[in-house]
């Protein structure tokens, strides 16, 4: 069985990481994947995927050229399924596969057209509305089935893209426990030593590319309040530069943040950075699931996070996290301070988070369900299918 996996690129994001970790499981199940990218990415997971010997192709620039090139690849490879991830790739893939008889499975990994996204000063509302219209039409008419990474994303797709709930299957993303390792005092001490952190530092970690979506500007405002009262508090921002970086660096240069915020950039040792931390902070304004969120849970790190529907779903209503309104620095600062003060409560949240991860978010569990879905959609060709997972829209 052959599958083409189409994605914007193999960079640093959670969707890219999820695909890279899925590929060996597909191959082990007898599914031969060809990864096709719209863009070449320096670094990220592209290097790992190539090192493992997977077939990776790159499309030319420009939508018409990409559609033609992908259509030729579909003809040459003869896949049983085209699986797409992220909006740009999904639009190219759906149009290229139209009329070929190859079924299309789209993975929905974010809530792409929320009001919060329209608040991003770098987003053109008219362009976003146009993309939403095309995305919705092609999802309804040129897509065989859709895969949502949370029930919240499924609800969003039904409401926003106007797809039938029976055509959306929910399968949560997973991460490899072996890659992440286990938490422990020795690992914590060693990681802090490599990062140059004092043993008594109160270490907060936030992970994500520095874009408006991730809410870092509100975290830095909150951190100003925390740092003024807690000289030992340190915020580590892990993730590559983005559109927000210049603004964030200006904020961080102000006292008392100038001694309390460190920009780590992209880290290949992110599990160790998490293991060194006292709190994981997730201030996003919108999300689909949050790969770094489940990685923090895997390492037993207590969490302060935005009260977003997908996040509430992942942390099971707050069983392993303190939840706060998104985009509001004062409640965020208060929640951070409260968990730093109550170490017993923080440890309890961390232990529960690890239990939830092992029960719901392991790579093995996610991969098994994705393999079953890929096979089912490929067999059914272009027929509409029931979700089959019991996760219906409320």
C-alpha cells in the first residue's frame, strides 16, 4: 500500500513533528509513505526524516506549478491515498487529486479561522476570509474524509468548514515516551547545569515559534509582575524566531525582565529543557492540541495554560493544569505565582499530567489508530464514511 503525505514543509512545528514520528509506524505496518513538501526547511525534522531513508520530494514554487507537479507524482506513484496536513498543502493536494480517483484524507491540526486570529495585526482579514471559503468548499467537495486531532477541532470544522460530522474522525496526536525520557531529580539537576541555571531558580518554560498565536507578549507582561516579586524566577522561551520576536525582545529588555527572560531559540534537547523546569506555561490564543503541551505532561511538568477548548480537552478540564483566560496577563501571573508557592499542588498536577499522557497520548496508541484510518479510507475510495470512533459533535 502506498500513501503520499503532503505537508507545507518539515520544519519545527508540532504538525511536522507528528508526521515525522508517524512515518516509521506507517512503514512498519506495510504502508509505503512518500513525503511531499511545498517548501524546503533548514533544520527541523526534515534532516531526521531524510536520515531514516524516507522518500521526500519537493514541489516547485507557485500554486499552479505545484498542482501540476503533484498531479504527475500521483500518476507516477499510484498511491492508494493522499494525506494532507496544514491549509496550504491541503488546498494544493485536494485540487491536484481531483478526478484522479485517489482518496484524500486531510488532517485538521488547528482552528485556523478563529476571531483571535483575525486580531493578529499581520493577518489580512479579506485574504483570510477568501482562504476560509476555498478551504471549506474543497473540504466539502474534494476531500474524502477528515482527521481532527481533538474533538474541539472536529466541532470547529463542522461549524466553520461546514463539513458533515460523519466525515470527521478524531485521533489525538501522540509522542514517543522513549524519545522524551522520564522525569527525575538527577535529570533535572543535570539539565539545569547544562543550561547554567542555579539549583534554587524558579524555572518557567514556554515552547513555540514566536508568533502572535502563541501569546508570548501576554506571557512577558505576566512575567514582569512575577519577576518583580520573585527574583529567582526565570522564563525560558524555547522556539525559533518569528514575526513577534522583535517585539518580544523589546519587552524583555525592560526591567525587571532584563534579568529574568532567556531566549533559547530552537532546541534539539527540548525534553531536557522541560525536565529542568518548575512550570510549563502555555499562553496560546488558539490551538488545535499543542504538541509541546503533551510533551510537558509526559515529563510530569505542572502546567499553566490558556483556557481554550482544545486545551481543556487535553488536560481533562484542568486535572493537570491551572487554566486562565487567554490574552490576560494578570490572571496568568497570579496562576504562575500560586503554583510556585504551592509546590505540593504543582507536584500533584505534574503526576496527573504524566498519567494522562501515558493513557491517551503515546505515539504507539496514536499510530495504531492512524494506520487503521488510513487503511479504511484507502479501501473506501471516494465514499463518505462514518467517523467510527464514537467521538461525535455535541
